[in-house]
């Protein structure tokens, strides 16, 4: 919403945010493009299988779907830590990290954020959520089952580009 708020009034007037799931919104052939950024990994396989037909319904035939692929997985017991670059804003320094750990067929994802001043910790916050890994091949197969066709190789390997074929008559 903050990204929308930064747009001009003219562009904001062209946006509708539905307070429901895509399937509940009942949108039919109204979009040329759907973008799923930073979200597919957090949807369980069953939630993805509810989303795919709703996306196919909302897109016009020939419409495009761009999605950021979930991680393909971690090895059992593997823990990956990524530190965020610390940023100075005013007199405070902001930092954080993301820790991914394999747990069964899911990935536990923990974000730790902190604010420091002169090296002293002022605040910290942690949030944890689950991700469900899948491969590019599995994702393509799932989407093909709903009428999507892969587009030629995309520049960014973390992005999957699909086109919606004609709606069945």
C-alpha cells in the first residue's frame, strides 16, 4: 500500500484493491498482467492450487503471469543466514538478517530486525513464517494444468514468466 500511496492521484485512481482473495473477488478476464512477488513461497501447495485457477480466470487469454519462484529447498539440517546491509538513517543504524532452516518439507524463515544508536541496541523485532519449496519444473507443471504456457527463458532465474492460453469453450 505504501508503494501505491507514492503514485500520482491519476495512477491511484486506476487501482482497485479488493479486500478478499482473488477467487472471492470474482474477477473474469480483467487483467493483462499478474505479478506475484514475494508471496508464492509462503503459500502452501493447497493454497497455490486455489490461486492458479483464480489467476487464469482473472487474466485475459494471452495475459502474462510473472512470479518470483519459491526456493527449491534446503538440505535436511541446513541453515542459511543472509545479513542485510546496515543503513544509517539520522543517528540510528538499522540492520537485520534472514535465517532459513529446513524442517521437513518446509522452510522456517525468520527475519530479525534491529535499531542501534552509538552501538547500543534500541529495538529489535523478529518475525517467523513458513515457506513451501518447489522446483521451477514443478511450478511450470502446476501452472500448465491451469492453461498457462511457459514464456522463453527469463533474464532473472528467480522469475517464472507464463502466458495464459485461450480459455476453454
